[in-house]
C-alpha cells in the first residue's frame, strides 16, 4: 500500500493536490493546484495534465468547472523528468457535484378548469435561481381536501365534489401551490370532429372533442382519448 499521492516507487515522484477532494454545485468552479515532489520532498517542475469526464467537468488553467451532477474523478498525470525511469505518477482527485437549490416551480396544468368526474394533469418544471432548468425532479403531490379533489403520485388531480382545493407540489424543500375550483360537470353530449373515413399507414388524423350543454359549446372541457380498432 502506497501513501496517498505516491504512485511510482521507481521514480519516487508523488503528486499532491490542493484541495485533494472537491465539492461543487453545477455551474460552479474552484481552483485546483497539483504539485509534484521527489522522494526527498523537493518540488519538481514538470508538466501536469488532467483527465476528467467532459460532460461533467472541465479543468483549464488550474480551474475546475462543474457541468453535471454526480460523483466523478479528475486524474492528474505528471510527466517524468528527463532521465528518470519508472511508472508515470498519477493522482485521482474525487469530485462531488450537486445541483443548486430549486428556486421556482411551474406546474403547467393541462386545462384551466376542473369539473366533477374529470382529471387534469400537470407537467411541472423546476428552475434554479439562475434560471437553468432542473432535469427530472421528483415531486410530492397533495391536495388540501381529498373529498373535493384527489391527486396521484404523478400530479393528476381528479374532481370528486364541488368546492375549492389547494394543490401543492413539493421537491427538495421547495413547494408551489395553486387553487382549483371544482365545478359540476356541465356537458350532456360530446361532439367529436375531424378525422377521415379512410386512412393509409403513416397518415396523421386530427380530432377535436367539444362538450355540449344546455347553453351550447363548453370550452376547456378536459378530454381523455382512447381508441379501438378491427385488424384486417
């Protein structure tokens, strides 16, 4: 077992990094200095090269920049001085990169109105303070009164009775609330328009569905689509 930083017994060279462990947030940076010492402890002036996952880390001019969250390593390699034989001395520097905190959440409801017996979905988007988007955040969903409207683990809220509820989406200590007023279902018919009597493989058929009630067309009625077919 060799001491930390000592990778070449023949050359006696060792690398020492400052810092020897790096922790950053995505978008952050820090300085990195790697020095090379010989067996006597004297500083050796030789070039040091760095290798790291390009999609996550960049090392340039002794500055480390972080681009993607995760645990990585920077491998520092020193060139052997002229006339020195042995293994090329290297040093692995652990790098831990975390996401910055989530600052805002947009819920993006699929429709503006929730009726009894219907379901709205949400496509939430989380942003950091600098405006960058958080990839694949995991949300927890709740409603203030499940008897009026309930929500599943994916943010689909279903109206059960008339009233108003507060929907809350939470992730990593940040929450976003919005109110939904559940109204009685107003439609007595559903009008489907569009499409064609015949279609060829690869054709795109477009349909629209509109609710009809005693007062005519009902806009913004949530619609769930499904289909059946008879094979040839």
